[in-house]
C-alpha cells in the first residue's frame, strides 16, 4: 500500500509548529470548556478509546458496497428470506451507475433476445417507466453494441434501488466502511465505522461488492491486479441542458484512477476536477458547466483470484461453465491511454459466469460480485459491465442466502437449488 506508507512518513516528518497546531485543534474539537482546560494545567489533547455510538447488527448475509452489483445482491438475499445488512461508504445506492453517472446499463440482450433479467432488470425497467423513457427493442440486433444499452435516469434509479432494499427488509448503513473483518467458528465478526458510528456486525455470509474486492483484500485472500489499469472517468455536461436519462454525459479520462483506498479515491477526484476546471477555462464558447458527477468513476483496480478464473478464451468462446449462474454480454472493451477499440464477440457467442468465479480461492463463506469477478484482464474488460454485474449480484445473493439457511458455504449448496431460486426471482440461468 504505497500511498498509506507515504502518508505515515509525511506524519513523522511534520515540523514542531505543525504538530502544535494539530494538537491545539484537537483540544478545541474535543469540546472541552476553557474552565476544564484551565483545571488540567497539562492541557494535553485527550484521545478516547471509548466507542460511543456503537450499533450491533445481526445478519445472515452482509453485503459490503451498495453499488451496481451490491444493491441487487442485498435485495435478492433479503427477498430469499435472509436477514440482510448492506454497508455502503457513500450516500446512496447504485455506485458507478448513479454516483459515477454511468447510467446506461448494458447489456441485457444478445443476438436478438434477452439474456439477463431478474432484479437488476426489474429496477432498470421500473426506472425507465417512471421517468417516461423508452426501452430498447431486444428482438432487434443493433448495428453497434451500445445502441441496446438502456438510458436510465440515475436519480430515479437511486430512489427505486433504495426503496426496493428497504421494502425487502435490508438494513442499510450509509457512510460506513469495514474497519476489521474476523472469521469466527460460525461466520464473521465485522466492525464498521462511519462518522459517529461504530457498528459490530455478526453474520454468516459476506458478499464483497466494493468494486475492487476490498474485504477480500483485508482478509489477505489472493487478488489480481495488472501494473497498468484502465483510466477512470469524471462525467459531466458542458453547455445546454442535461437531458437526464436520455443522452450520455461527456467524460474526461482520469489516468491512474484507483478506487482502492480513501487516499487514492481522493487523488482521482482531485485529478478529475482539476482536468475539468482546465477544460472549462479553455472553453472558446460560452458553454456553461451544467452537470458534474460527485466522484470519478473507476473501471479497474483489483479482481479476485477465484476458485476459477475466467480467461479471455473462455469469454470469447462463450464457454458454458458447469456451474454457470448467469450470462454476460459485451465486446472485449479495454480502455488504454489512447482510447478504446471494442472487439465484438463472434455472432451467436454468449459468455457465462460460473459460481466459482465469485468465490475467492481457498475461502469459506465469502463471495464477490461485480467488476472484481475472478477473470483475466481482457475477459474482465467485457465482464465488468452493469447488466453482468447485476446478474452476478443476484447469483451471489441467492447462493449466500441459501448457504446461511443451510449453515454451509455457497459452493456446497447444490447448484440446482441456487438456479431454481434465481429463476423463481426472475433471473435467466444458462443451461449446460
Ligand atoms: C466511465 C465508465 C464508463 C462505463 N461504461 C459502461 C457502459 O457503457 N455500460 C455498462 O454497462 N457499464 C459501463 N461501465 C462499467 C460499469 O459501470 C462498472 O464496471 C460497474 O458499474 C461496476 O459495478 P460494481 O458493483 O462492481 O461496482 P460499483 O458500482 O462501483 O459499486 C461499488 C460500491 O462499493 C462501495 N464501496 C467501495 N468500497 C467500499 C468500502 N470499503 N466500504 C463500503 N462501501 C464501499 C462504493 O461506494 C460503491 O457504491 C463503465 C464504467 C466506467 C467507470
């Protein structure tokens, strides 16, 4: 973690004056009255180990990260009868699809028919209907793949996703992140922290939907990451009005964007906004900035090394895994510093995702869903799109709920039971 190391070193090299300033600020923030300060002539800043605001949550399934995949995982687990909690570091659900502004999920169809449905599709469809938009006609094979992406109003989607979670009985915890994760004899003990809140979660199953597999990383389970990663993007709209849910936003590549830590997230936001400000200042016309997403969206950080790793050959050949739980469909779509040239799949090819690609190698009782799916970099460039992330989320939610009910681990649940539950909740499941 080079950035963390850099921070610690900077702290150690703080000059005496800066140190004093920090200490004084600490006293003032502690809220002590001046009389109390006077009484303690030493007046040293106090550190408290007492955790005020501790909340206890007992769950069967804990989902970490309420983004594209996590929202669907939580709804599925809860609808299947599991007591479900969802911890999200941000302020709303949807992740890259809402906060990142990538509100054009794809692809739910391939070669003239729908291949992904279920809870993700239900929310997308309801968002389009409520916003009086239009859905693509999946019986038509479009000339370009992106023509069948669904244009969704990101604000409506966030509202509906939250409503669906609450209605399913999910305990939603915004502004929180895991501080520690410990495996116990019958599950997990997870401490999370947010402003003024310490939460102790006991649960049987974890689904890590943080995008970059942060929980898997905290546990020291294997993750994959290439030295080069795709750029992130800050989405915005310059000039005119922003037709929410109709047109796509403009985007600026943010090279080196890394969603792994709060330090790297901050850096990606600072860089994205600096670039946008430069662009704004360089504008020749009178176009005004009418829309900007609150954070830089990330394409790539860590992927897990799972019980299976989906290779680009598996992906492009449309391999049907024996434990396939959903389809995926998108060109191989690797963004490089000079842009992207999508490589479409051969006609008729529809890749699948097996359950074991959602299970970190050598683990029990933890799964992932979303862009951190176990895959090589090229396969991941296609697998990471939103409809596939939603389908993975639903599959992980179903497997985790059944595992919790049966006091076992997801890959020991008979596959047909997972598939049956998924079909019962509207998902399309590949047949071998
Ligand atoms: C610029 C851009 C353009 C794209 N274009 C398309 C497109 O046209 N069509 C398409 O379908 N897909 C597109 N994608 C890909 C797709 O949007 C993402 O890969 C997908 O949304 C990722 O879903 P996810 O659930 O894995 O992660 P996210 O949706 O990013 O969700 C992760 C969630 O976890 C939370 N989180 C992270 N760490 C923690 C933590 N420690 N504690 C608590 N919460 C945490 C985050 O706040 C976030 O809400 C694009 C992506 C980008 C960046």
